[in-house]
C-alpha cells in the first residue's frame, strides 16, 4: 500500500470541502455528459458553464420531496398523474432541495 493512498471520503464531507460549488455537481449531467463533481461544459467548445437545468432537475429530484405533488426523493414530479415533460420538476422542489442542502 502506498503512503499516498487515500480512504474514500463520504459524499456529505466531499460537498462541505468543495465550497462554492453547487450541490447539483454531485450528479452526472444528462445534458452535456459531465461526470459527477465535474463542471458542466458547452458541447460545442468545452467552455465550463453553470450547471445545466437538466442537472439541476436531477439533483432536486434525487434529494428533495416535492411539496407540490407530494412525491418522495427519486420519484419524478407529476401533474394530473402524468410525469412532467423532459424530467422537469416543480419550482417548489428546487426550493426544498436548496433548503435541505444548506
């Protein structure tokens, strides 16, 4: 075993250590294909950008309950029994995810 080997770091500590990064970066981006903990990028030129809306929706869906449609984390938001188009989530779910992340 090398003296430089590292023990795995729990995700909760990893987020605290990465100050200034949005918690949505813990998930892969379905839009640009950025890996977890890597910044989103433009597919045309590779320039780093803020997390894409699709990544934000994935983060909100996996971390928070939705106050609007009363679904638990990981369950897609719905309206009238049908999932919202394109994997979007209700605005209140973003608020709840932000509240639980802080």
